[in-house]
C-alpha cells in the first residue's frame, strides 16, 4: 500500500512522518486496525505460528453487558478505537462499565488517524492471557516492533505507562524515569520473523505482541499511528528513525 509523500519527506523526524502518514490512510487499512478483524487477518497470514486471545463473545450493543462479563479473567474491548478497554477489577460496577461503552459508541474520528474512522463501533469480551513474566494480570507486557518496508527497526516494551526501548539485538536504547527489567525473549528471533511477514504490505506499521506462558506468542494489534503521531523518543532518535523511512 503506497501513499504520496511531501517534497521535504527526508527532512522530517519519525513522529512527523507518522503524523503525515496517518492523515493519508484509507479504508484499506481499516480491516487491520479493527481489533476483531485483525485476529482473522493475522491467522490467515501466520497460521499456527501465532495465537490470538480468545473472544468470549461479541456484544450486540453497549447495553448488552452483564455482571458475568465483569469477570476478572476478561477484558472488555472496543474493536474500533485506541485505548478503549475495560480491564475488569473490583472497582468497576456494571453501570459504570455500560456508561464507558456508551461514551465510546461512536466512530473514532481523527484527522491524524483516519484508519479508525471507517470502522463500525463494536465491543467484545476477550480472555486475559497468562503473561510470561506477570502471569494473569490486567496489564500484560506489550512488545512493540516498529517496522519500515518489512524490516523491524526498534522494539519497545510497555508495562502500564512505563516503557523500555531496545534495538533489534535487544540492546537497551532508552529507559523510562522508573526503569524495569525485561529479559531478552527467547522467542525474539521468531518475533522478528513474524514482523517481517506481517508488515510486508505496509510502508510503516508498529506490530504489538504479548508473550504468554511457555513463550507462546500472541498478537495484539496493528498500529499505523503510534502515539497519534506525537513525539515518543528524543529528537536524535526520531531523526535517526526518520532517515530509515525513505
């Protein structure tokens, strides 16, 4: 999938390129960012080499939610937006959960992230996975691989609001103010191969994964506009990554 680039493209840092890219995305990208359709796309491409978290059920509407759906082993997700998830803990009530879904029951419109605007609002219940480090928690570690022209260029690992960043050899490149230790995954080589396969149709995409018990790799999502196109790394890193995207 190609898109037009401005004349000053090679002068732009990575976050400005992502910002521009997101404004150009078309309906063709929608099936990859729809969190339900993406599960099927990934299995079509990778087969048994990757797993997806089990969908318990798809809701008919935001009102189609019961006390049973608030099970601590489930996550309530939107298929059509970014960050619209309910992680189910003792603090959430059924009425509060329904109110959240109601507030999200509209198209995710953004001039920066056009790919979401083509998706019909929908909600579903998904089983939590057993994270290889944290076990069964609401917030598993997310392994995020930025890929340009089918080549992984960097890796970030996010736990809640904390994020470590690495190169593709697992050398630490940036640490947060409150660092945390993540061992090099024994399945890193397989993750990199999956990235090359899943990113082959795109100029740029960030691919997100979870690593479960016994190094089972679970797909999380395709992200074409990480952080909504706003700056994530120091400007030196942003410029370096920007030069990689010709």
